[in-house]
C-alpha cells in the first residue's frame, strides 16, 4: 500500500509517496499547482501508481489546504489533515534536519504510513467553522474600535469616565455624537445633552447627568491642541462601530440559520452564549467526548495557567502564573466574549468575578478566571446533556 504526503503551499504543493514496509519515503517528489491543471495532474499521478493508495496526509496550512481537500474528498482515498505542529514534531522525532517542501512532503508520507487512526472527513463542519470565525473577527474588530475610542476620550474628554464606567457603552457613545470633546460639551445646551440616547427602549442621559457633564467639561484637562482632530476621529470611529454592530447582527442571524439540533439549543440556555459564541464552541470543540475532563478542554483553549518563573523571577506565586494562551485562539476568543457578557448577565460568572476581585485579583486577572469558569459551564451543559442549571454552575 502506498501512502502520500502533501506539503501545502499558497500556489504550489509538493507530493511524495511512501511504500508499505519502507522506513522512508521515496526521494522523487511531484509538484502540482493550485489550479485545475495541477489537480488533474495529481489525479493522473495517483491513478498511475502500481499499488493502491491507502491514505493521503496534508498539513492544515492556513486556508490553502481546503481547495485540494475538497477536490480529493469525493475520491476513494481517505484524506487526513494534520496540524503543522504535529508534523513538525514527527519530523524531529525522525531526526530530520532538512526543512524544505520536498522534505516536509516525504515526512508527511511516512507519517501517513505509520498512522492507524480512523479516517474522518476533514471538511466536516467547515461551513459553520468559517461562519463562526468570521463573526468573531467582526466582534474583535469592534473591540479594537472601542479601544481607540476610549483613547480619544482620554485625550479629548477624560471626565466622561467619571460618569460612565464604560466610556464606550451605548449612552456614552450617543453623548459623544453630540459632544465629542469637552470643548463642544461646554457649548451644548443641557437639554441637548439630556436627550442623548433618547428613543424607544433606550434610557436617555437625563437632566441630572447632563448637568454633571457640563460641570465636568468646564474644568476639563483635555488636550486643547487636539480638540478638532479628536472630534473628527471620534465621529469616524462611531460610524465604524455602528457599521460593525449591524454586520455582527447580520452575521449572528446567518449563524442562527446554520445552527440546528438539541446541542445548539442547549448551549444557548447559558446566559452569555449567543449564536456566534455557540457556533464557535460547536465548530472548534467538535467532539466533547475526546476530552476526559474539563481541564483538558481548558488546555485545548489555552486558558489554563502556565508558570513563568526562573530564579527570583516569579518568586511570588500570585504573579508567577499566567494564562497559557497556547491553545485554540478562536475558542479562547469565544470564552472571553462569554465571560465579558456573563459578568453582566450570568449570575454564576458574575459571582465568580466578584469573588476574584474581592480576593485582590486585577480586573483582567479576574476576567481570565471567568473565561475558565465559562468553559466549565459549557463542559457541564454539553457533557450532562441538560440545559444550564445555575445551581449546578455554582458547584462547578
């Protein structure tokens, strides 16, 4: 039986073969381009082998593997897509010192020869995974807009933070639309500021807060030299935020149309888990039963603690441990979003956050602990095959 290894490139792939019983792959390497002609050439090469081809193994390099995997999917040969890190460690275990496309293809062919795991469809769930990652990308971009907005507020209207814990919340943003800087706020009528965020289902700023805002603006320590520039940039960032808000809503509606089944419904019973977050959990975790316990899931997401100490550095046990961040970044981003929303709307996560803050943890440190708690809740609901139970969560 022949096994085939394919080193994936953006425009060209290297293909090598290994025969059964051989301790290394053959030196000859086929080059195929990432187009129809290249795929046809690979098909002809596979069909012309003098022995049956048992398995094809390729690396999951970026998105470049998907086109070839989709092409080979309908054939009679099973295709396995492996993590590049796993392929790297396999090559090191073979004492390989050469790093090139042909060498990597030969290593993958030998790896396929020694692989006895059950084959599975590498593109299973790929649409949901793509949609969920796109939605979370929009959420991440919106968070960056918020960070830039907060920076501008600290330059042009730092006193705004005295009225709002979050200067990027909806009411604060509506205030910034009519008063992007302290200088503009001084010129606005109190009634104009008071009507900020007015509308059905919204809570307007109100006369009392508007009066406090005007008073704070009179003695502002804003950077006067940047007043015009800050006002200009704030307006553009608010427009970007609104556009992303609309796009996120559309992306979540699209995700909701892709989500079906009891698992998706059950996960969304957890406060703080919407369609986008739910889709990421399902797409990135895959089979929850491949994890023996919740700690393995935390490690897969990279939210488990990792010690960073050497000599005197890290002597304090409170500061020598940090979040690993060595796992699935998409899953970690979903846990972060669930934690942020959960601090406001999930009683279990909120109580966990308050306990960590009361014990002296910083805001970000406490939020990291809440990410772990969030994944523990997902683990419990998924594995128990039951809707979210706040009493169970408090014991998790």
